[in-house]
């Protein structure tokens, strides 16, 4: 882009502590340019600045306009050095800047470590010019005392100088706000990484050379070398500061002496202003035609200068920050929302709504999404349906629409392990408090939305409702899930065994399906085992035996009285029917009344025939259940084949089918799976495509096995030759 040649540029002169724009003599400026020719670039930017990202504004806010934003005033705390990323990939050090509103934490701004000083300097410039602007505004509104000796002309002249100073300070404050807004947008877009913040590089360079109020095509003809130099490199300091015929900028000196309180409370420079105001006015008066006035009365206010302006800055919430520090990314936003709902402590619906709105461009659809969140939390909408709405609103690509982690992605046929089950039980507990007569009926309407329970499932759901408490939802559902799977792992002759489960008052269970403060979820880069087993060492660190399930057998005095499901109207796909499933005691879960006195919080799972469930310890120290097999990967052709059969017979949804295919998918299968998912229609099963997918996967597996066998053969031959 062509630039207008300028060999001289008026620069601000420092007088005392209050800056006044004042042009240096041309003779001094020419001498400065000659000296700058001998300065060299010690380190260049990865990409030179070719366009300005920070728009120029020469307008001034009115104090009323600023006061209108007072309820939305935001401060930024001291940057904190944190480690992000999974352990196997190596932690990434990155700064997080606390965002405060009325001393309340709103979230964080991710910032590369190299920009700590530059960011703090930019924030100090905002607070500095805001305080100076307020001082000049207060002075402009102060009435002058009139006496017989008062010179009216002198008073009017002084009032004009004060007014000009206020406008200049207001323009500089607004420009600093615009610059910080641009930097924030780029930081939030880049996320947690070590990339350059180009807008912050630009601000530092333009501030050094007093180009903040110049358009790109107005730069002097020697500007290119400054736009190529890295402003953060100490070796380039001489290049940027050579030729300035002014005193050293007072802001860095003041910043070096300031404590951190200004970051959350702002600056009060009124005392400094009183000491230097008259001298600053005198400098402005004697400057004459060479005064450089950034304010332009014809300039319009920018559309975006405050964090709350549309689109508002979406800061990283505390939950997202914790999620990122555990090694996850936000590339699959539905997984993060799943993580929030799976937490041991139930998320408040207002907080969950905020997490969703932070993913959207603005809050225009806040009411619509509030209604959707209510339906989800109240179990009136399934997680699959809700996640499809979010994916559509965010326009996610196919591979970004994974909406689960852990057992939901690999065991879709087991309703007790589903996220919808946890949501439904939590909704039931709330409904029972407010409307106990209809709570059970509403609950069974909910579970029919995500499953088709048989008689055994209904008995288990009855047991779940009897034992679930706000802090034991996860544990009780895990116990029901394990009992539901028991016939698959039971040896012949054990069909009559019925479990007796003692419960506990919280969800500290090692088999818990949801992430908690004690148990971090496995990052997606690591393979998760489908049976959710952990070794003895990990169990010991949590204070529980891997052979136990923790539940509570004590019922409080005000424990709710429940009508067994077997005696209620059970909604089914055919309408409301009477169920007498509870009369069949073959698989009924019971709670022992004679808990031994030495019983501790360690769980007991006991069958009524006297046997106890205990994981067998293998020689390598891993604990497994009877006939359990721990796969090396969650992805297997047998699972795919079963999933294809289930999907083709409408036993599972398209979302569940997709999650199975995308769980821990080996690189050799990525192209085949993604191509098939793009071809398939969510509403119907295309058997031709499904058979082609299965054939392609078998072929790729065979190719991998052949290559692996050849490598093993070569290694064996080499070893024999070495011997």
C-alpha cells in the first residue's frame, strides 16, 4: 500500500508528569533521522506489519457516555503463569490474565508469556489517560472566580487551553481502549498457545514512534524498518528510541514504581495533576502552530472500544480454563458441555447457559437457549437432541460433533451409564421435593426418551429412585449399570445370584463415570478403557479398594417415602400400563438391614447366595472382573459390526453410531470412517455405504496386520543374525 512521504513528524513533549502534544523543531527531527540510519535490526518479526489492525480514532467520549459504561467496567489482574496441555504431550506454559468486574472473577484472557510487560503497559496506558482525562474534565467544569481585577480575556484563553487538553487526553484514552479491545479479540481467537499477538506488536511499535493517530498510508518513508523489527527484543531498543529529542516517557517510570493495586482499582493522579497543570497549560499556550492535536471534532466514535460492545469479548470461564489445563482442547465444544454436565457437583443451569452463550457471537438468542437449557436440565429433552441444536448453531464440521466421552461413546446400549440417566435422576430428585405425587411419572416419561426399558430395567430404575440422593447419583447409577451387565460376565450356574449393595453419602466411588475434582478425566490423546477399570495403586491413592463400590445404607430421618415402581403406572411406548415387575424377585436389588458394626465407607457388593463380587488380581497387578478383557484400543471391528447392525435396525441413533466410530479411531481408518459419515443420512441406514465401510475397515486391518507381521519377521531375523 502506498504511503505519503513525510520527512518530519510532530512528537509529544514531556513536561512534568502530564503529557502535552508538542512538535519538536525540524532541525532536531532531521538530526534524529540521520542518527536512526545507523541503528540496525537485531531481530525481525516473523512477519512484518503490512496493515494496521488497530483502527485510528480521534474522537472524544463525553463523560456521560463513559459513565453509562460504568456498570460494565472491567479490570484485569496480575498475569498468572500456568501449565496447559496433556502430560504426554508436554505442558505448555502460558499466561492467564484474570478478568474482574466489581472484584468478581469473570474469567481469563490467555496471553503468551513473552507479552507480559507489553500487556501490563497497555493496561497502564488505559488507566493513565483515563485519570488524566477525568482531571481535565473536572477542571473544565470548575467555575472561575471573578473579581474587579479579573481579566476576562485571560480567563477565556485559559478555558480554551483546558478544553483542548481535555479533548487530547480523551482522544488518547479512547485510542488506548480501542487498542486493548483489538488485542483482546486476537488473544481470545488464538486461545492457549505461544503465537505472536500481532496487534500488540503493532501497538508497541506505533506507541514508540508516536504513530497511534496516523493511518498506514500516512507513515514516513523510513517506516518499513520499524515495521519489520521485533519490538520485544532488547537489541531493537536503540532502533526504536534513537532520535527522540524528548525526556524519557514517564509512564514506564511510573509503572515501575507502582504496586499492583492499580490493576483492580484504577489510578488516581489528581495530586500529580495539580502540581503540573499550570506548567502544562503554559507549554500548550507557547506551542503555537506546531501543536499536534490528536482530537478531531469531525471524527466519529468507533463502533467497538469497550469489552461489552457487540460482539462482546468472550473470556475463558473457570471451567474452560480447568478443562484446558487437564489436556483437552475446545476444538470439540460438545465434549466440553458433556464434561460440564457429567461433573460430580451438578452445574447450575445459569452457569451452563453462560458456557453455551460464550460459544456464540452474541446474546441475541439468550432467551431461546435459556428455554432449551431448562428442557435439558429438566430431562424434557435428550442430550443428543440438545447437542444437535448446539452443533447446528455453531455450524460444526462433522468431526467436531462428537458429543460424549468415556462410556457414553462406547456403551450406548446401557441406559444407566448414559448422561441422560444422570440428568433424569437429578431432575427426579428436584421434582420429588416440589411435587412428589407426579415425580415418578415424570421420571419414567424421561427415561423412555433415551431408552426402551424392559422389566428388569424397570426394577433397576425402581431401586435407583429408592437409593439416589443428590450426592450419590453417579454411584447409584454405576451400581445399577454394573448389575445390568452382570449376566454378561457371570459364569454358568450364577444366574440366580442377586446383588446386595450398601450405599454411601457421596460420589467418591472409583467407578464413577463423571470427572470430579479428585479424578481428572482422561484427555482425548490417551486411550480410555471401555470397562473403566483402574489399577490398585490408583485406587489406594483414592482411599478405596478396587473390589468395592461405595454406597450408603443409612436413611436419614426425613428420607422420602417412595412408592415402588412395581406399584405405579409405568409409561411405555404403548401408553401407561400397570407393572407388577417387582413381584418377580429373580433380579431384585435389596439393601441389607444388618450392616456389620465395623462397616466403613468402603463399598460392598454382595450376592444373596453369599458370594461377593471381587475383582481378580492378575499377575501384573491390574484388577479385572470375571472374564473381563481389557482392549488395547476402544476401536474394534467387532464393535463397528455390532454398531452397524444396531443402527440399521434403529436400535441406536446416528449420534451414538457416530460416537462409536470416532472413539479412539486409529489413523489408518480415519479417512474411511469420515467419508462414510459424510455420505450417511442421519435419518436412514444406507446399507450399501455401511457394508462398504466395514469391507474397507477389514481391508485396512489386514494391511496393518501384514505390515506388522513383516516387521516382526525382519526383527526376528536381525536378532538371530546378531546372535
